[in-house]
């Protein structure tokens, strides 16, 4: 028996006036899955995430969250007000809104410390969020989502606007959380740095172009339909590498392949 | 001994005692709500709402309706309307505030010109009359202050969540729109009960300056929420006493004391503190 579906949309259409952002989209997220939604700007990734999290209404179709399922949402770091007067502990505690009193209880302190330690943030509880490194900042917001004990962790472009080192940290962190049983859904622009490492990808361009493993979805035919432009794909260490340059000549492609085989990574 | 007697001289007058109580409470009240005003970039809303309430005050005077009822309903409707227009992106927030509040203000002036004792009424509402405070005013300010402090205390985490990260708060099931309406109502009612004390022109300053001063001193939301009302209350206390001895307008002196506190903190605080207040883009 396949794991239960925690979050689903069926034949979902989202329109803003005459502008159709999503059309007839069906995606099911099962317990324990790690799913990435990829697509170009304007492909409807954000609209899909908003519809799934209930902040945008479906124009047609349905969105359903299984009974009792809680979502933990991690916003883009670029949308966070880093100058807001708030410490790491306060960021976590604000999610426990059932407690009316402002003070943080000893239990909450202990639980926050445990979640932060799990994510490699031990001892940073009293630091202001601006005083953290890029990777630590992203992890604080993952920690906040985890502190709310979610069934599904939803991340909006977790590697947008971060450096390479931070991107690696985030990927490792998410893999670690997934291996411990978390269900994760994210959107990303980052095909090589993040998407190709995920077990399942949904390629979106207003509608679902493909849904499957990176080997099934990161192929030239699917990518052309998703991005509206020809993209080349090479394989390195069993993983697809998408070249977003104009590799028209076979000579350029061979250079890129040589570069990969010598372990220098995808040419930038 | 003589100096001490001189300092205490205004307290011989009952009107000064009432004014002092009202102003200090108003300062603390504006200080609490000012934290949300400043951190949400709503400084212009505070300014605009105080003008909008003026329209309601004028209408209630002309129609012989109780000031608190007429101006209160007007202010709350204006506040909620501004919030809704801005949230639904019917207009930009600045345009929505500008149109609703200036139209309300202009309507108030027109009503007073046509039917009322325009000059006297306008001056009383614009600049306040801290020395003409009645027990009714004190009861109104005290009631609103207690209600606001209780709401902020009990809804602290919801208010913080919706202020810091409204999108995520909404995803997490918080009724962000309701929380915003609640804030606008608290702000409107606060402006309503304090406008006769410090005046509409000066209310926005009391909503912004103590909170901005507190922001320079602390990096914690909780501490900012504790410091800002203290700064607001102390500014009013010192300002009231100075205004008596210098024979200056009480409202203006309160704001000047508050601004002096801000300036002193800015000059004495380190570079980091100055950066914190510089990050409050909307002031």
C-alpha cells in the first residue's frame, strides 16, 4: 500500500482576473516524499505553493490537506525583514500562539534548544537574526517550521539568493530531515545545485509538464517544454547536469563534458 | 527648597494634575501601539488616521452626537477601510491612506466652516488641550489603555507573528486579516481618546518617536514593547512640567522632549544602534 497522501490538488486552476497562473494541475504529496517543483519565472510555482498552503483560492479544481496535517512554511530569505528586532529564540516561540502569555516557558526553551541543536544552531538562541551567517539564517527559519511540529515542510526557493556554501548546507540539512522521516515540498530555480539531487521533481509551466525522478524529468524534451528553450543535459556521476548556456556547437558541448569529467563541475 | 517648591507648583492646580495623568497615560498608550506602527511601516497610517478622526470629530460636533461615538465610529471605519484597500491592492497603501484621510479631514473642515465654530474647534482638535482635560477624558484614556495593554499581552505572539511574517502566519492558520483589523481598531480608538489631549498633529509623533528610540536601544521585540511606553510616558511627564515652567504649548513641548530623547539616544548610541533605526525605512 502506498503511503497516505498528505497534501493534494486535483485539476487545479488558479487565475488572477484574466491571467491564468495554473491550469488543470494535479499533484499529490505522500508522507515521506521529498518533492521539488521546478519551472521558469512566471510558470506558476509560487501560485501552486500558495494554493497548496491555502493563501490563494482555487479558481477551479480542489486543494485538500489530509485531516490533522500541519504545514511548516519556510519563506524565501529575501522576503524576511532582517532588521526586525527579534532573537532566534523569539522567532521559534512566536509559532506557539496558543500560549497567550508573552514569556517563553522552560519547556519551550528546552524544546527550542533541542530543535536548534538538531540543525546545528546550538548556542545561538539569544542572537539577533541579522548576526547569523546566510546558512544559519535559512536554518533558523527551517527550525521555526520544525518547532511547530509540521507534517509537511514547505520551502519557497530555499536556495534563492544564497552563496554556494550555503546552498550545500541547505541541501545537506534537507536531506538529513528527509532521512529522518520529514515530508518536504519545495520550489526552486536551481536545477543543478538542488533539483537534480531530489528524488521527485514536478516540472511546471502553467500546467504539469512532467512528474518523476530527475532522470525522467531533467531531459531535453521535458526541459524545452518547461522552459520554452532548448537546454542540453549531460550526465556526471549518474546525475543529470543541465547546461543553461547556448551550447550550439558540438565542440562546446565536448568542452563542457571534459570539464565535468575532470571534476570541475558544470561550466558557469 | 524654593526650587523644589517651584517644581511642584503646577501640582497645586487640579487641571494640571488631570492633564498630567491623561498625558502620561496617552504617552504610554501611544508608545505600545507605536511599536507596531513603526515595525509595520505604518507611520503614515498613524498620521493619516489622526486626520481622518478629525473628520468624525467635526461631524459629531455639528450633529450634536457624543464626540467619542461619532469620531470613534468614523475613525474605526476609516482605519478598517484603509487596511482593506491596501491589503486588496485596490490602491497602493500610500494612495489609500492619502485619499481616505485627507478627504475625511477636508470634510471635517468644510462641516465646521459651514455649520460650526470652525476656528475654535479646529484648533482644539489639531493641537489638543491638555490643560482642559476632564475626568471623562481620563476615564476614556484609562479604559482604552487597559484594554490595549490586555489585548497586546494576551495576543502577544499572534501580534508578533502577524507583524514579523504575515505570510507564514497565514499559512500556519493565524487569522492575519483579523489581527490587522484589531490593530487598526486599537489605533483608531487610541487616536480618538488622545486627540483632545495632545492634538491630531502631534499624535503621529508620539506614535513614532518613543518606538524608534526604543528600537535603537534593543534588538528584542519584547524589550522594545516594554521600553517604548516608558519613553512615551516619561516624555509626556517631563514635557508637561516643562510646558508649565516655560509657558509653552503642552503638546508641542511633549513632542520636543520626545524628539530630544531620540536625538540624545542617537548621538550617544553606537554605530550599530544608529543602523537599527536607519533600517526603519518607513519613518
